[in-house]
C-alpha cells in the first residue's frame, strides 16, 4: 500500500534525515518505527503525507506517486491519510465535536467549513468516531477541558471521521502517563484490527513496540537497520538500532 523507492531527505543545513530508503508497508499492517531522537523516525513518517518534502526518490500509495501529486490530486491523496501528533493539534477553545469534524474539511469547500455548515452525515460520522474511542459524552465539551489522554482520543476520532485509510501517529503517547498510554495504544490497535486501517506509529518505548506492533522498523542515522516481525526484535536487535545497550528508561512496562 505504501512504498518508498530510493527516498533521501537532506535538510537545508546539510543534515541527512533519510538516506536511500526502500520500504514497503502492506495494507492493514500495524507498524511501529523505533530509534533514538533525531534518527529520522519523524522524517520517515511525515514524508508519507508530504509534511516533509523529500530530496530524492519517490513515495507511492496504492501505486500512485504522492511525491509527484499536485493540486486536487494531492488533496485527495492526503484526505486518505490521518495524522496524530504528540501535542494533539486540537483547537483548544472549540468543542470536541468541531475538532473531530475538522477531519471532514477535505470533502467540502472552504466557505462551507468556515461557516460550520456540516451535513448531518458528517455529524453522524463524527459522533460514531467519538463513540469508538469511548468519549461520545464529551462531544460538546471544550477540547481544553479534557485530559491529555482524552485529547489524544479526539485526534484519533478526527482521523476516523476523515475516513482515513492510513493513520500516521508521531509519538502519540510521549506526553501521557503509563495508564493513559496503554488506553490510547489499545484504541489504535483495536481500530487497526477492526477497520483494517494501515497504522504506522513512532514510539520511543521498546516494551510498547513489542506489545503492540506486528512489525518493527528500526531507524538509525536516517537508515533502516532493522525491519521484521516483532518476534525477531530481540534485545540485541534493539541494541543495534540504538547503537548501544538498552537503558531501563527506554523501557515502559506494559503492566503499569
């Protein structure tokens, strides 16, 4: 479903973000990308929807190049890709429902969305999405009245209302406590399994990667140094990904 062909990203200051990445991610997979901060995890993830433009190579989604897409075609391709950020990326003063409905903006004119003229079907989709992440009762609360975990669930609901075929989650639990972390990861995994949405998650904590991933991709200095099933991701493999033995603070006990 997603294919990288010879993808390189070099930043204006000369830093190499990605180096000749060749990678295929299949439809419906739950993939976790791991690596040190600055290894290229976010660059890899954000290049898929062109939040980061690549320097060389090409990225294909369902056989179509998003790298070459322009104008309406690019908007249509991005409409199929939901993005979940570490900082939630919500309009804090707006209601939860309005934040979820923002996932529908790609389907309507700018004027209609600015005026808030949402069709009944969109509102139904938004409420169903909130139900799926167990916060429908918060639909009319302001986003800034919610806990961090609830806000992240709003961002997941936004991607669901968008009817995304791919969900990209960039360190979605980095700012959450261990219990809330597990709840959010459970939501992402359940949605992946029930709806078949291809899900790619950047994570720092190794135990979380082992618990939730079908497949782990290890990134080091802009290169893929491991790509395989979770069962193959041994401590020795993680030591290779991180370039050193693993420290306890890079583990998060799933039982917490």
